[in-house]
C-alpha cells in the first residue's frame, strides 16, 4: 500500500507540473529598465521591487497591474542586484559595485550599509533564513571564480565557501537544512548541508546543465528550484533530487532573476535584461520566501 501511495504521489506531481503554465507573459512595459535589470522581490501588499529602473543605481516599485515608478536611488557608487526581504518593512540589496549589502527601510526609504567587506568581488544575490542569516553569492566574472559569504544578523561578514565557479543564484530549502547555489559559467547547481548557525558542509553536485547560462534562483515550499536560464530564454524547475521537472519559456532571452508573489504566492515575476522589463508566469506551488514573509509578525 505504501508503495502505491508513493507511486501515486509521484504521478500526481508529474501530472500537476505537466499542466502548469509553460510560458511567461508580459507584465511591465518594455524598455523601462537598463540592461542590469535585476531583483526582484515582493512586499506584503503585492508590490514588486526591481533594480536599475531608467538608470543604474535605482530601485523601482511595480504595482499589481504592472505600472512602474521610482522607489529609491541608491547612494553614489552603489548598483543593486539581488533583493531579499528580511521582514515586512526591511529588504536587503546586493550592491555589486559598492561591495556592500545595503539595508532599505520600506516605510522611511532610509538606506544604510548593513555589511561591507573589501574582499567581496561583486555581491550578486542573497538568501535569508527565518532567523536572519544572510548568504551572499559573490562571483569574480573576470577570473571565472566565486565564493559565498555569510552575513550575521548584526552585519558581520565571514567567508562560508570558497574556490567555486561564478556563483550566482542562491537559495535555501524550506526546512533550512540545505543551501543551494549555482554557477553561471560552469552551469553547475550545488547543494550544501546547512547547520542552524550557518556553517556549510557536504558540498555536492545537484545538477549540471549542458548549455545556456544560470542566473537567479528561488525555492518553492516543496523544495523545487526555479532557475533563471540567462541567454536560454527559459526558467528551469529542478526537483530537490536534481531532476528537471518543468521548463517555462520566456519572451526575452536574458532572464536574470525570479521571485514569487501574488495572492497565493504562485505568481512568478522574472526580470528580463534584454527587454528591460518584467514578465510573469504561474507556478503550481507557492514560493518559500513568500511563505516566510507571511509568517512574519504583523505590523502594529
């Protein structure tokens, strides 16, 4: 009986993904963002935030209907990449030209340097645990190498993993026992065991793609990874076992990052660097980060 139930669950999962949306559609107006269009992240009201709107060094806010406007301009010398919410009123930004992790207050729009580490190459993307541990991918594009930084809740940065390829997309499993990171040029997706205090161990190859690039990456609440395939024009969905279970075709080719939002957390927003805009598609399962945000204490 147990074998039958397991088999039924597998078949049901395959059937579900087979009937998920297999292509993206337009969301925001084309040409509004620079070729460094990145981010994105969704607040508790469903607004989307993305970096480099009209010019580099800015952050845009996009409402549920796809209308875009300026939100903040970053300090001189800073250029945003990945955005991650830490609570309902705070998000962090990987600042790849300033070698910082910036902290932005959603209400006051105040911007501060949360972490600065001169040894960082180009902070690229972020992943955050429920307790506030931040992991930052840090590629060196010129050398084709990369590393991962751990930033504590008080802003102290320490090297979590080194001697890697061009580390880019990064996220955490729903049970927070595994950290995933991909390498853009090498096309590898790696998994690490993650301890409660942020230590990484047992590095292992989860999947290697044969072609195309890898960029931003997000996990859903079932542990599937949604990977932006930069230059390939698609988002690949990878199971926790490392199998490609779905491919979503995008309108543009240079899809750079992804986040989950919408009423039930199943709307995926993707940034498109060649089109200078955002596209959307529907997933079968809500995102991990979206679910974590819903668990944050309500504002008083």
